């Protein structure tokens, strides 16, 4: 009964989405504001119905209702409840249900939270969202219906891949999907703007919080996936440039670029066509990821079962959405009048450089991911484009980005002064050079790239520190730092934290890749092995019985110079349904690095195959990623991000005058900056060299975050 | 008793030939540590043909084990890394190498970072030129000069 | 944006879509790695025969002047059981010689497998270590190679010969050679 309710809810949701996709356009054509307002109601209706459907499916999983074929194929009574729940989205049909749940959730949020948007624009945005939902609902109902029944119902389900029975992996898809689907809002904003025929700084201000929220979840989702791979797969690897991993990285790169370029649109009313294009491209990458996992064109650990019919449907769907929006772009781009002038050295240029490098990197990842497919189509030959290529591209493209990242926040808008920025950053340059030489000297083989990576990581961290110092004069006058710091806008802190996180990630990657120590040994009980200065002693090996597996567990005692550090208990598990063999690594994070132990096969005569690692600074990866996500959240919490008009005092040399917008008015056309030949020199921010007596920070430097 | 349970678990482990996501832990490293290091580095470059998202070093598939043994054999027989790679490519094609070869067919691939960067830069500068305001004419420049002078005097 | 540049994204996407469309035939298995030995002479090998007392099996056995199949199989391989019927058909009703190579298996188990299901093979070799399999570029069992009369490999059938792959894939290739 409940699954049928869910099924019916989906069908009604389809009808509501069709209405929601068509009615607003009609309403706008007729100028009927009441009809336009209906768009919000449709969004709420869609969300309600999809929630009912998703709830019905979840209910079927939780109650192990094997008469529903999807549940029978993917669940099992012996699974713990958490994994029954996460099993809902651990398969093709269920993951699509999650997609449409989150899509309708975002539509409802835009309807609810977008009150500051003009009614006409909001209706258009919701219409586009509804159109997306129509496509997905059609796909689900026609080819991937989770509510199909099995008659007779089997007594037991087929179980879920034991690899997926893991807390990290239970949360990885929802996070990622919120990221993917969140980009649909930016997409809808872009398409709506194209239909309307104009992009204003206000548009950029509206689109950023949604993009930022999606970006935060995408960052967290990717990091979670990497972290899961690290502790679950057992060899300390965390990224393989697998096609589907790339399919999550490309939207991340595009979303990062979008965040930064929309700043330029907002502050300087420039880069409009580019930003619109990015918004479309970012979501297109999300859709591409959805396609790749389900179409069977590429092989991947993430791939769901191959079905050519589904593949063709998604391809057609993608062609309509991506092709349609890009065609719209090609048609309407001339209407987006370019404006805003800035010199070659300015914050705008730094942001343009950021965008150029990120976009190029995303394009190169796309090329690398699709190259084997294209080559096979053209030529018949099969090659592999693996990590060596992507690491090469990353090094080439991201190194200049990291260097520029240090300078960017220190350059003024419109016309920056690079020598001033360089003066401020000189300590960072010195420090990074020092670290470069130390790392070269430390590793006698002289791995230059390791040195470069370390230098760049420290450069970025120190550049952020120095930039904060410039704004708060911490080194010059430490007292009162917190007061001054609190006066800085949250967006500044968000930006600095996120950038610092990136520097930490870079350091962690470089150091752990270069200096991981590993030992593959046959160990008997009582043997000791020295790895990275830590001694691992195999104390005993015991058999273990879990809820749906049996395992062998090794007990390691780890000591350093005779001092007790920890005990590790890695396992080698055998699941029965489906039969599979997995390892659970024993990991103990220290600041210096991770202690990592894995037990393998029994090698006869009381000896076991073991792998022991010391992975220096690897926790920096997860720490840096959390900093980035946290920085994004802090930025998001900045009130300026979320309201329609800027609050606070007007400052000289500030952005063009952004008027407050009444609710139903159209966005005003942006002002064109005409002559720029001899503009007045930008006012330098007050140098806080003297102690500031007042409690409020006088002129916080306007930031771009 | 404990030995029996260990033996039992061992037997159970051995019976299942399903897909293994367990870590590859190896049997016999080469006696010469330098050669072993060469062999290990090679293994990291070779793609597992069964668990296609891993190198043979990480994979626990049977074929990966055989290939690891093969790599070790050939290294200890004196083959250079290039020769070992060629040996495998002769049997499995370029697919087996994680690093795509640099040849006519992959020129675009390896050049793509530079090529695309160049194209984007060209696109950006073209767009900038198009959107830059027209330079001032001589009359306009003179007028501006006069205005600025007037502004400075006030 | 120049007037030309605005069409670039659309053009790029369109070409990618065409590639996807081309590669999405229902026949194509993305996991299959194509054989690079097609058109090349069969690799040299010398393996002990499964039947005791029989002569070792070498590549000379392949140069019979007529097309011949080489089938890698194993008793522990379930799809090998599934295709056995078709192999019997090919051997007994179509009159094609098949050389079987027992891949990474014990002699006792291979013999029991053939005793149970019958043997379509003219001769059976044992590849205990799997090295010959690697030389032939196999990634698992079963894999079947079609070798022409001169010992050149003409076609490789990846996976079991079941369902319509017999008519659709193997037989047409056979006819081409004959």
C-alpha cells in the first residue's frame, strides 16, 4: 500500500512540475502577478509530493518490504538500520529519488528564501527548476521506477555491497548530491537571466549564497569520499582520478570559478557572459556525472548497472538541458553588454586569472576523462589516462594559481598596486623559499616537485596570515586584535580560512606523497617492525564475528622510543552476502602523521602478511578540507550575502551605486562606466600603524569574499 | 582452540573468490632491495586488468598477483623498466599503463593544459579588447587636461 | 564575447554527445579490453597436456591449415560451464577443432570438469601458473581465440560464448575466414 502511495505521489508530482514549468512563463507573458506567485506554490507542492514518495521508499527499506523489487535487490534483513536507510540511495533508482528529493527541496527553498528576488525573476527561476524536475521525474517513472513490485516477494533481499555499509559512505552521497543539485539553482538563475536578457550586479548577489551553499556541500562530499577511500580501501590511497571522481571534481572546479567570477559581476559589473556560462557549465558537469555512472560508457567503481535504454534516455535529457541552455546562451549572449573596466593588475584581473586557470583545469580533466572514449570511438585503440596525466596537469595549472592566490586578496579593485602587495608578501616569499631549500636538502634525491609543493603550500598559508595581519595589524599591535578581527566582515574570514585550508591541503598532499614510509612484511606474533620511527609489534591475531561477517583481527602495539602510543586493530573481513573480502585498516592519527596498519592473508607457519605505513601530515588533507567547508559556511553566514541590498556605510571608491530594489520591479540596467583614462587614484585603506582608540573598526577594507 | 579458529577463518577466507577489495599484501619481495624498489615503482604504473580502478600494486585480484610476480621476475632477470612495460604492452596494449604514452594519438591530450590555457587567454584578451572603451581622441584628451587643471586649482 | 565565441560551448558539447551516442551500443562492454594480438601470429608456448602420457601442446598444434579455436577455461569458472554446450556444438556439429587450455587449475579438477561435462577439445593443455594466459593477453576466463590456418589470431571472444553471441559474433567471424 505504502509503495503505491509513493508511486502515485510521484505521478502527481510530475503533473505539478509540468504546471510549474509552463505556467510562470505564461504568467509573465501576460503580466499576471498572481499567476506568477503561483510558481512558489507549485514548488512547495512538488517538494511535498516528492517527500511523500521518498518517505514511502524509505519505509519499504526500513521494514524490509521485499515485495518492492528495488528493496529486494538492494537490502537485507541482517543490515543495521543505518545502512538500511543509506541503502535507499545506494542504488540507481534510489539515488535518483534522492536527486529529485534534493532538487525539489532547493526549489522550495528558493520559493521560500527568495523573497528578496523580484517576483518575475523568481517565477522564471522556479519555472526552470520545475522543468529540470519534469525531466528527472519522467526518467524515474519511465525507466527507473523504484516502486515496481515483485510477485512472489522473496524471503530475503540480495544484500548491499558490504563496502557501502560504512558511516562515511552513508553520508557521502547525500552531501555530494546536495552539492550537485544545489548548482541547479545557479543554473536556473542563469537561464532565467538569459531569458530576461540582462545580468546585473544584483543577480550576482542573489546567485552567490546558493552557489556557496552547494559548493560547501560539494567540498564536504568529495572530502568524505576521499576520506572513506583512505580508511576503507586499505592502501592509504584517497584519489584515483576515476571517471566518476573526476565527474565530481569538475563541477567543484566550475563552482569555485563561479563563486569568484560572480564577485566580479557583483562588485564591478563585469565578466557577465562568462559568469552565466560558468553557471550553466557547472550544473552541466553535475548532470554529466549523473550520466556517466548510469550509462555504461565508462567503467568505474561507482557505476551502477548498465542499461542502454536508460543511457539513451539520460543522454537525450542531457542534450535537451545542456544543449538548450547553451543554445540560449549563444543566442542571448550579445544582450549581456560587457562593462566595467579594470587594469591588468587589479583584483578583477587576479580573479580573472583564477577563473582562467580553474576553467582550464576543469577542461583538461574533462579531456583526460573522455579521451579514452573518444580515442576508442575514432580509432578503436584503448588507452588509459590515469593519475600521472592528471597530476601533471594539476601541477602545471594549479601552481600559478596558488602563487596568484597569495596576491589576489591584497590587490585593490580596478587598479591594484603589485609592488605594495609584493612588499607585504615578502616575508611569505622568504619563508616558502626557506622551506623549499629545507625540503630539497632533507630528501637527498632532491625531488624538486616536492620542494615546490611545500613552498607553495607555505606561501599560501603565510600569505593568508599576512593578509589578515594587514587588515588587523596583529603583528604590529597584538592587543585589541580580537576586537579588530570581529570587526572584519565574516566573508573575509571565510575567504581567508578557505584559502588557508587549500594551503594546508597542498602541504599535506605533497608531504604525504613524498615521504610516506611503508613496510610489507610477513610477521609472526611477537615480531616488531620499525616504520617512520614507530615500532609496530604484532601482539596477537584473533578471529572475530560481526553482524554479517567474520573476520581476522590483528592487534598491534605501537611505540615510539619505548613510549606507548596506541594499539591498532586492523581486520580482514569476509562478508557472506554477497561474498566479499574487505579490509578495515587500523589508523591512528597523530599531528606528525598517521599510523596505518593492515592485515592481509595468512602466509603459513604462523606468519601473516601485513602492511604498515607512516603517512606524514595526511590529516592535513581532512583538516584543510574542513577549513574550506567551514570557511564557506562562515561566508554564507555573512548577512551581506543573503539580503538583497548592501547594508553599512557607503565608502568612497566603492562599488557602483546599487539601489534598493522594490519587490516587483525589474532589475535595473547596469550603469556603464565610460571614460577611464585618468581615473582618480584608489584610496588606500587606512594603515593601522597607530593603535586605534575607538572600539569600532573605522574603515574595514572592503573585501571581495 | 585458537589455532583452530584461526585455521577456520583462514579456510573461510580462502574459499571465497568474489571480488576482493582487500589490500594486496605480498608474498616474496625480491632479495635485492634496489631491484625490489624498481619492481614496486613499476607496479604502481601498471593498471589492474580486473579491478580496473587500481594499479596492480594495490589490487588483490589473482591476475594482479600474477603480474606482480611477473614484474619481479623480469626485473631480477635484468629488464629495464621500459622493457618490462613494453613486455606488458605487447600483450595487453597501451591500456595497461596508467600513464598514457606520448605519441601522435595522445599529443592533444598531453598538450591540452597548454593548448586550452592558450585558447582561453586568447579568448579573454579578445573579449577585453572588444569591451575596452575607445581611446580618447586628441581633442578629448585636451579637454580632459583642461578639466583636470581646473579641478586642481579649486 | 565575439560573435563566434558564443557558439563554442555548444559545439563542444554537441561533439561530446555524438561520441557518447557512438559508444553506447548495447553490445559494448566498457570493461572489455580489446585484444592487441588480432592479426598477429599466435604466441609461442609449450604446455604439458592434461591427459597423462600425451605430448605437450605447443603453437605448432595451431598450424593445421584450418581455422582452430583456442579456449581458456577453468573448473572453478561458472561462465565456463555455461558456454560448454556451445563449445560442444562447435566441436561436434560444426567440426571445428578446439584446443582447451586449463587456466590456473589443478589437473584433477580439470579432468573432473571434462569428465562431467564432456570434452569438446581436440587436445587440452594445462597452464598452471597462468603465464601462457598472460602471453595471450587474457584477463580472466573464459576467453576464446579464433586462429586461422596459418596460425594468425583473427578474433578474440571475450567472456562466455552464450546466448546470441554464438550466432552474432563467433560464427560470422568463422565464415569470414573459411
